[in-house]
C-alpha cells in the first residue's frame, strides 16, 4: 500500500511537470536557500544552468541564496560570480578587517596593541550587538550592483528578484523586493551575532533564514511555471556529532527548517540538494569544493534541465552585459545622521568633493578611512545615477556610535619585561567632540603605565599629551652602562640593573596624507638606573648610576605604508626622530646640551604568494662631547618592538649587549607563510656599534657584529606567538627569544 501510494504521487508529479513542458515558452523560477558558506554550491548550479541555456525568469533567495541570487538577477553569469568569490577575502568580509592604510597612526597603534575591546557604559561591560558591522560586505555588494543601482523595483532587474529578511522586533518575515539592492541582500544575510541588524523602512532586519530559508511559496505566487530549487541547508546531526553547546543550539534551530523542507521539497519541480553535509556555515576556505559539489548535484538532473531549455523561446532571452566599474563621478553629496561629527569631518575622512571623478578603489579607501575611526556603527550609502551625465549623487547615512567608553585588554610575555597583563580604559568625546583619552595599566613582573590624550583634527594640526612610566630589571654587560673609569674602578663584568623611566610629552602632529606624519613637541624625562651588584656602603644600599630629569625638544617624521606591522608583505617605512636635550637636573654633574638623531628605513616586497622579504636599515648618533654620560646611548641586542629610549633589537646578542653613542645596522628577514597565519622566518643582521662612528668613518667599513635568527610565528587574536633562536658567529653563543601577544 505504501509503495503504491509513492508510485501514484510520482506519477501525478511527472504528469504535472510534463504538462508544464507542453507550453511553448515556460517560465522558470529559481529559489536558493540560505546556508552560509555552503551556499557557494549555488554557484556550481548556476554554471550548469547557464551551460544548458536555461532562461531563469524569476529569482528568490534567502541569506547566502539572496546574495548569490541578487548577483545573478543583476546580470552576472555563473562563471562571473565564481570569479568574484574566488577573488574575495572572506576573512575581511566577515570580520570587517580594514586595511592598515585606512587607519591613522593613533588608530594603528590601538589595533596593534589590544586583544579584546568591549564597550563600557554606566559602569557595566556591554557586549557588541554583533562581531561585524558588515561594512566590507556591504561595500563589495554596492560595487557589484552599481550597474543596476538606478532600479528601484527589483522586478525590473534583468531577472526579477526578491529576498527574505526577518523583522527582529516582531519575528515576522519581510519580503524585500524594492529599494536599495545591496542593503536588502545584506539584511537578508545578517546572521544574528555575526552581522549587526540592518534598518530598512524603520524595520530592524536580520537573516531571513530565521523565518523562511526557502521561499518557494512566495516564488510560486509570481506566476512561474517550473521551479528549480537549490537546498544547501543542514540535516539533523546524530548524537555523536553533537559535541558542543553551539552544535546543540544549531540543531534546535534546524528543527523548523528541516520540518518545513519536507513539505517544500515536494513543491519543487527540480529539487537540487548538493552533498555539503561535511561543511559548516563558515567553510569559506573550501569554496571551490563547494562550487564543484553544486555542479555535480545539478548534473544529476541534467536531462530534466535540458528539457526545460528545449521548451523555452530563444527570442525572449535577454542579453546582459555587466561591465566592471573602474571610476565614478560624484556630482553631489548628501550626508545624514551626523550630529557629533561635522559634515566637514565626514567628507575629510572620505576625501570627497562635489563634481569630482575618482577611481572606485579611492572611493572605497575613503569609506574605509571613515569606518576605521570606529566613531560610526554604520555608513550606508547609495550612488544614484544622474540624468544629465554619467555621474552619481552620493546619498549617505551615518549612524554615530553611542558607545564612547571602552575597556580593552591584552597579555604579553617576552624576555625583557617578562609576564604582563594590559588593562585599558578609553574615553572618546571626553572634553570635546573629536578627542580621545586612554589609560593603560600594565601589571606583571614590571609595573608600567601609558596615559594619552589626543585631539584629532584630521589633516590640520592635532594636539596630544603622553605620559609613560616604564621599568625593567636586567642582568647586562657592565661595559654597556659604565664609563671606562667606572669599569676600571669596579672591576665587574656584569651588573644586575634596574631601569626606571618616567616620560611626559606634549606635542603637535599633522598629517600630509594618511600615512605621512610630522610631530613636534617638548619632553620631560626622569631616568633612574640602579644596581645591587655593587653596594656603596655597609648599609647595603643600592648603587645609583643615574637619577636625573632631562628636558628636550623633539621632532619626528614618519612615513609608513606597511600593510601589516608584524608580517608585512609590501610597503615602505621611514621613521626619523631627533631629540635636542637642553637641560638636566644633572645627578652626575657632567651635563651639557646634546642631541640624539636616529632613523629607520624599511622596504618589504612579496616574492611570491606566500614568501616576502623585508630589508631594514637603521642608524643613530649623538651630537655632543660625552654629554650626559652613557645612559641615553644606543644599546643593541635582543628582540622586540616598541622598546623604550634607544634600545635597538639585534639578533645574536642578548638585550643591551652592545652600547655606544652611534651605530648603523641592517636586517634582512624572509618570511614564509607555510599555511594560513603560520609563519616560518629567517633573518640576518649586521651592525657597527662604536663611539663617534660617523666621525671616524667606520660606519661604512665591514660589519663588526653579525647575528642570525630562525623563528616560527603564529598569528592569534592576542597577537603573535613567536619562538626565535638567534646565534652570533663572533661569540659562538645562541639565545632563545619567546614572545606571546602584542607588544605594549
């Protein structure tokens, strides 16, 4: 009886399908389900549909099905969509990663220091509404759909289209079939907790898969004759596969979807179910395999698909040609939603003016510049074509962030500072609209702090104040810190030294462009250096070598186009610093005015997709006869970043092993990313370190000191985790350097 019923149902379906094929020109509807990364299988199906010559007359989709379906409806072929997603960086699209070049120097330092950032409001820690604002994904969809941007009603697209979203306040489905196409598909794909909701027509919208992940009934209502459906949704997992809380929650969410599909699959004339069960919502790295699986699933229905193509009129096929957008002309600019930030501030970050033609890449860079300030929760825009020329009117709406206070944290370990935990509180718009105050408290083996107040005036002169306390204890070579007379008198090789540094700076900074800054300021520095290795009296008091306040004027010039601070693959760096020390409290009674100049020049070039080479040259010198003693001299050795004063890393030697009032150094580092975020690097450095090196001319002679390093580095959210073994042929000694987390 059961088998007879199945045969009868199949016969009824076959007769109905055959009747549709009897029409002279059948209309085909295509419905694409949501499924995250598994939705890339839709592309494989589209490629088969194109190869067979099927004309699709209506497209409906949800979530990833909406994203891919909207591109197909806009006129892109399956092959073109495949090429788009091959080139896409899904890490950037999902995590809202912005290019380093989009950030100011202040913003770069923040992003390269903290592992965790959480809003802090009314003395309560707030969790963000989502991991990502979706700005990068919205920007990509806006560019891709720009050729059809003048179309308000989606039924007027090259292929009529609609998608499904969910009203998060009511739980009801919302059919999006008019308005801005990029915003609509972003709303349909706004997976809760991953992407923040999208507001359209005063409705707060999230992923349509919450209520309707396969909108076949809505598509049938459009009057199509045959429906091709592609289903990439999950099946129910077994007890052995449910090993974590997220997997159990996903299983519970899938109950309704899978139950609905038992009915909806039977309503689908050609039901294509790619075998994507081994993949997850975020398996974007397996994109090409998923595309292939979609193609294989479609080919199983090739005969039925071929019959559809045979029963469609060739005359009614639309010829669509999508041309890439290289440049745009902005005729007028409308900005809405800004109250705390002026129109001039927004346009200054965007670098846009009325009646200006720019490349689309520069347009996108301007948007990145604005978003990178983190002063806005979203920047949604439309480029509306103008009737009198080929230009566009930019209509933008910003949503200013209501969060102005943040708690940040980080962890770190290295051989010099040992274990450190970083706690930070940052307050934006504290005293004025465009300022930021930040306090770092660094707890661990060496207590430190950093306080900074910065008034960001963009490309005008910005004003800042910094205060820093830094200390560490290190066993160093005595010759690195003692004068020749002290070495003779004390007769020691090594000293256990404690250094304490308290520095305050007031400065002005201007930007010539995003990555080129000039800083001028005044500095007060208190420097104390002591040791218990040598006791000065019978009371076991520590020996004090230095305890002076220094007052100086300084200037800094920095040009930085590195694409990544820790693992650059391209870019140029110049970092110059000049300090003129005018006065000291003069603990050792030997001060006279002196100056210190130093500079770093670096260049990085990719040698292949996974290999890059970085060449860096550094040098520095002191101007003034033995002025101020050796305590602010250059000291080479060890490995690290953001080292204070004139400590210079040098492979092959421990920290503060080579000291003099002048030096030159060169380093070549070759980095091989063996697989994603895992780096194998090899480096060699050479140096001449000598008093008055540039006066004697020895800076251009054969190097006196050399060192080499072999290391492994892993990129993590807390920063690089690194292990490096370095060795010097002069000393025949090797040193291990371990680093965990960002340097601060």
